[in-house]
C-alpha cells in the first residue's frame, strides 16, 4: 500500500465541509480513478495530498504515504515531498507555464529549486530524458520554444515531463485532459498507461468523466458531496455498481454512448 487515507475531513474557513470522512487505500502501481461531479471535493483531496490547502482550513484524519503520516508535515517537509516523491499535474497546462520564458528555462528552474542537478549538462540530460518518456522527441525545438509555440497536447506533455522528471512514486493528475480536444485526450490517456508501465508509477487520476475511468483506471473511488459512495475494481463498477449514485452516473454515460 503506497497511500492510505483514513477518515479525512477538510473544512474550509467559510464553513464548507469539502471532504467528510473519506477513507481509501491506493495500491502500488495502480491507476486509481477519483470520479465525482463538480464540487464533490476531488481537487480538495488532491490539495490535501500535496500540502496545498489554505492555512485556515480545518483538517482531520490521516494520510499515510509509504508508512509515514504526512497530514501535518511542516512547509519545508511538504516542499521536499511535493515535486519529489509526489508529483502533480493540473487541468490547464498552458496557463501554468510562464508565457515569456522558454520551456527549457522553466524546466531548469524547477530542477534548480529541487537541487536536482550538479551541472548544466546534467540538467540537460534530465530534461531530454523526461521529454523522451512523454514522447516528445524533438527535444531541441521543445526546449527552445515559448509556450505559445506549442500545441495544447504538447504543452500537457511538457507538464507531465516536468512532473515525472524526478522519478515520483505517486502522480496526482487533477482533470489532466479536461481542456484538451477529444483526440488529444485519448493520446494523453494512453501516455498515462505507458508511464505507469515504464516508470512503475502509481497514478491518482481525478476526473468527472466516467468514460475515462472505464478505459484507464484499475479501480475507482466514487465521490459525492465530500463522501465516498463506492470503491471497486473498474470492471465490477461498470458490471455491478453497488451504489445508487454510481448507477445513475453509469446510466447517463450509457445514454451518451
Ligand atoms: N478555498 C476554498 N474556500 C472555500 N470553499 C472551497 C474552497 N475550495 C473549494 N471549496 C468548496 O469545496 C467544495 C469542493 O470543491 P472542490 O474540491 O474544488 O471540488 P471538485 O474539484 O470536485 O470540483 C465545493 O463546495 C467548493 O465550493
Ligand atoms: Mg476540481
């Protein structure tokens, strides 16, 4: 078990209980889907696992990563874990990059703040190796490009490359394909499958799209209003959903199909 979440409750200062007694385990090397409608607490869950919640929110329960309780780490300890053993990708890659700096410059800055390399040559090697892992083979062009010179799909690959550069164990992807065209979306979904295999990554794949869970995830956690409604192997979830809410999600997916 790489990650155990135990009775996690998160309440924002405004009084909104975004997570309410959430418990589940994440197995090593699986792709675990977190599925739920907008506002169900998916991003709050991601931020809890990355130490990115606002200071003034109340959190209770346990988050055990590799056997260590991490819910109350210090800022410094979080900084080490984040982008190190636990990596993060968000929905809108393009806007998380700085438009006036080249991709290569931004990548080196990330490595620098993680003290990940000794020489420029070493940084170059990590960057080109990461780009190849995400199937960006024209390393020179990508490195020298500004974000506007690359397509949305390429930018998302760049962000994934930045996330996996330091060999994380756990990759948290919060709606990583939601802003992409459907053809690009399926390419990125396939990339997640490859990376899991190649890098023995564990992936927490957050989405509101049940269709993606079906094609990508080994198991899924169904979240509604901050509570876990159901956890199952994906095949079982679709063949024999146990919860009424899961049933309604599946029947709306079938209508679409
Ligand atoms: N910083 C915040 N302050 C107060 N409430 C918040 C904050 N962020 C999210 N929420 C509320 O918490 C709930 C869960 O939000 P979120 O985790 O973003 O859900 P999701 O990612 O599934 O759409 C929502 O009701 C949302 O309005
Ligand atoms: Mg969200």
